C-alpha cells in the first residue's frame, strides 16, 4: 500500500468511525425520547407523551415502537393520523406490541372501518391465552361495538350535527353544555389553556373550569369567560344544570372522589358552592345530576353502590325539610356493569336521556333514550339514539334547547377542533316545495302534469312524493323531507315530459317553503324535436362515445340550422343501454353528450346556445332485451329549448 493509499485509508476509517459515533449518539437520543414518552404513555398522559414520540420519529422515521405508541396517543386528537401510524408500525413490525391487533381494531372502529375492526378483533381474540379474562372481555366488547356501529351507521337518522364553532370549542376538551331558559346564555366546561391558574392534571390536560358565553346571533357567541373565583377551584369544576329560573346552578367539583354542589345568585355573581347532603355525595365518585322541573327529584350518577367502581344512575326525593332523601337505584333496565352517566329528562318527565358504555353502544359512551308509558305505568327499554347522534367514540351530555327543537351534545367525533367538542343536534324537517310547470315555448302554465319527487332517507329507505298541477293555476305543492337530492319526473297523459334533479335545501322547521318552477318543451312528446326542427338521433357502439361518420353528417346539419337561426338553443341529451351500473351509465351518457357538444363548439356554435344532460339508462327508447333495442338506447338526442318562432 503506497503513501497516498494509506492516507486515503486513514481518512476513510476516520470518517467511518465518526459516522458510527454519530449514529450511536442518535440512536441513544432516539431511545431516550421514546423512554421519556413511555413514562407519560404508561400514565395515560397521551398529550404529554406524543411530542416525545414525534421527535423520535423525526430522527428515526421508521421506528415502529414510536409510531405505534404515537398512534395510540393520537386516537383522541387525530383519528386518521392515528390509523396511519398504527398500521405503518404493524406493517414494519407485526409484533410491535402484544395488543397491536386490538389497537388496529380500535383505530378501525373510530375511523368507521367496521369490517376491518371486526376482523382485527377476531384475530386478537385468537392470540389470547385461556386465562386472559381481561383481554377476552376487551376483545368481545370491541367486536360487539363494531357490529353495533356497522348496524347503526347503515340505518342513519336524518339528523344535522353542527359544531358550535371555534369561539367555544378549542384543541382541548369542551363538554357539559348548560343553556339558559331564554337560549341565550351558555355555561360549559373546558380544559383549555384559559382555565384558572393554567395548571395541568395528572393526565396532562388542564384542570376543568366552568366558562360562560352569551349568544350574539344564531350561530355566534361572545368570547367565553372563565367563572374564576368562587365557582372554579384548584381542581376540576364542571357545569351541570341551571334550575329555579336560572338562579341556581348544579355543578360538579373535585372533592373527595368528586361531588355534586349547588350555587346561587341574585342578579349578580354566583355565590359560594354548597355541597349536597350525604344521601347524594359519598366517598365514591358522583359525576353528574339532574333535578326534575318541579324540584322534587334529583337523579345522579354515582359509583357508591357498584361492586366494580362503575357509574350507575340513582335518584333521591326531596324531603319536607328540603334535604334529599335516601338514594335509590333508578332500575328500569338502565344500569349495567358498565358506566351509566349524564341523566336528563324532558320537562314533562316522560322521556329520559342518558349516556352509557353498556347496552348497545357503538363504542365509548352513547346517548340512549327511553319513554314512560302512562297507561302501563312503566318505562320502555333503553334505545340507542343512533348515528349520527352517536359515533364510535364518546358521545355524552345530551341536553335539549328550551323549546325542545334541537339539542346540545358533547362528542369526540371526527372533524372537531381537538378532543371533545360541543355540538348542536337538529332533526331535519319536512319542507314544502311549490311552484308551477310552464311551457318553454310561450311560458304558459300546463295543468294536469304529475310531478313525482323520488329520493332516499339517510338510511337509504326510498321516499316518494307526488302532486298534479292544478287546472286553473298550473301550480303544485308537495311536502318532502328536506336536505337531500330528488329526481323529479314530470308526466302527462302517461308520457314522460322531463326528468330533472332538484336538491331540496335543509329545513329545520316544518313551516319552511321552497319555490321551484319547471319548464318543459310540452309540445315535444316524442323527445325528438320541437316545432319545425326535428333533429335525428345519433348512435354509438357499446361502451363508446366516439362519433360515427353518419353522426358527423347529422351534426353538420345541426350546425347549418343553428347558424341560420341565431335564436335557436338546444339540449344535448346523452343516453345508454342498461348493461352497466346506473352511476357508470350516467357518466357514459354525459361523455356521449359532450362528444356532440364539443363538435358543435368546434364548428362555431356558441356554448351559451347549448346545454348537456345525461339520463344514463333511465329513459330508454326501447326495452333492453335485444341487441337491436340496446343499440336504439345508445344514443344522443337534440331537443330544441328555444327558437325564433317561440
């Protein structure tokens, strides 16, 4: 080895050694970050653990353990990112954690991948030992939650869920909405950075405080203010219920295991909270409560009487001396071996809402309802309020607005501002759609036209509404379920005159009216032409939208007629046979219409004189039973919608 080779060897060896040292230092640093994250992770302080794992991933993007635990930590904050992390960790290292299949199922559940959640829950079950009772219970619950969620989402309710917005909701948790009797003053509980003292609890979140805000408009709220001082102590404080004409506030305070308090005000600030008596509060955990409208009964959630520490709903009657009497189990099939919380009743006391981790929950807490039969003198069985009120994560604190027209809800659902947010729940209502049917030729009304509105509910149940235009006025009116598209078919004397899509806007009141007029080429009952203009149809090969030579000849004829008649406007209608799906055929029909449209544009016809419509397979010219008939259906038609004579 010569001198130059020796020097190059020494330099290369030095660089290699430095790289090893740097790599070792980086590896040690990555391991230290993960260890620091693990300290918080093992305390379920996921917010504090997450930055350590993400910093470790910046240094080592393929570190399976950091990805896995970061994914679990993210489930409450970013469900989609949590799924990406956990699945990527599993693919990199299938044994990244003993419970990895459980967490795959769990993250599938909250991301609405129910079949995958079921598959992973079953795979997790197969890995458990005979004595792993806790694992078997968790696997069985996950499996049941996924099956419940799949059923509920497939049978969705017509409900509009709306986030209360970033003025109230933050990247932290907001819950326990309490609305005043005039619907303009809102109390709620937050763990945001604005809490009194800004101190963190053991789970890495700030301690809960009660906040207040006032309505500025229908969807606008003033900047919330913390009720510091008397209402917000050094631990957790939470709003529960306004009572006695909004002069008293039932609230939660972290005291012993957690207790129920009452505070009052007389036009000014809230007074010092007073703890309710020993028949309500105990050394256990009392989390939430509700006082009936007449003030005679208090319903509350407590762990005092359960054997495994779960919450159950109990009630107490007010005694002649004003104190609350002995607590009694609410019964009626409400309480399960899992948590029941957040009792709430309608003013008449005949409908109850509560949240539960048991019953037929979709995962976490779901809101359930039950009604009292005044004849049979008994409560109905608890019923899951369904999707989208409930989701595969926690949904709690269901509270009706003063007039009962909508509700407030606290929920960990996708699309929020952080963790748990406050939402409003509005039930979509019927709306009246009314208008006239006019002739395109001279704008005269056309009586005797039947209009059929065809649509679907959120659970895909068919809807159909119909009316006939009146002899004298030519008007119609139908009451339809709002917030969805309808296909409107107009017929007269058994012949279809037109088919049109109409999107009915959302209505949250049964008195809403929408105006919709329809214009049809009434004289054209054949669907071929109008007046003096009768353009020929053009046809296509199977699954094609290429123009044939004979089609070019007819299009050139249309060009000559339209250039000679500058007021002429036409509709180019694309059609197909029935051999593919409806969705595919609508697209194919549009492509066929656009082929003719683009040719006419190239020949100098202005775009404002042309419109395109695709009917797909919905308006066949002949039955789809022979090759010859199917050829008749693979077509484009040209219908005049305005001319110089009109």
